[in-house]
C-alpha cells in the first residue's frame, strides 16, 4: 500500500485520465441497478454535460492521481434547485474510488477536497444523492456529517435517490475558518 497521498488534479470529466475511472463506475452502476425502463443505469453518467463540472459554470471535477493513474475522483456542480441563489449550494456527483484502491480513505480525501474547494468559493451548503443499493456510500456520507433527507429506517428502494445535505463553515478571504 502506498505511503504517500495521491496528487489532486482539477480537470474535466473528458480528461483521458478520468476515462478508466468513469468506465468502471459505469459498469458498477449497470451491475447494481440493471436497466431502468430499458435503459442502462450508467446512462445517468451522461445526464449532465461536462461543462457543468467546470469552474466557468460553478463546478469542479477532481481526480486523485497516483503513479500516473486516477485512483479516485469526484465532482460538484451548482445545485439545480438553487436558481435563486446559485452561488450558495453545490451538488456533489460522481464520487468514486477505483476497485483496486478501496479501503484507503480515498473517498474521504475526495470529499474533503470538494468541501474545501466549495468553501474557498464561498459555498454555504452541499447536497448530494446516492442510490439505494450503495450502503457504503450512505455510511461514508453519514460519517462525514451529511444529514439524510429520508427515513434511514424506511424502504430505501421505494425512496430511490437518497438525498443528503450538509452546511459548510464560513471561510474568510485568507482561507481560514473564523472563530
């Protein structure tokens, strides 16, 4: 197991480094969720144009790179239900760790960096969703302080997308959290 942390690279979902990671994510979506109305579940990954995850549109896309390969990644975009105040909330998407690199805390590192970047931009809250068949993601987000917007004891399959929210601490111009 490597002793150094992977490098953080802000890039685009179309970066060739991201393609193997996204391909594995697509396969896993299809394995876990199968077809939805005859359409592979991985079609969800092309729901948003790459531009939504770029700074010009208020987004971010990052990879953790180790030995020239992406080992984990994630992104955020402006929250869709936040049109009145577009610069106060973002939606995290596509958090993923390559199967050969799991159990190393990389998803936590991705989330920490996404939260830090959102804070640097003055974002006040993060929303995200995960699927009912991803209990490891539910556990991760709960452990990071994200509040479920659904009944944890209910039927997750009936809910479909499991929504979480988290308020971010304010960050001043120096990047420090005020006391």
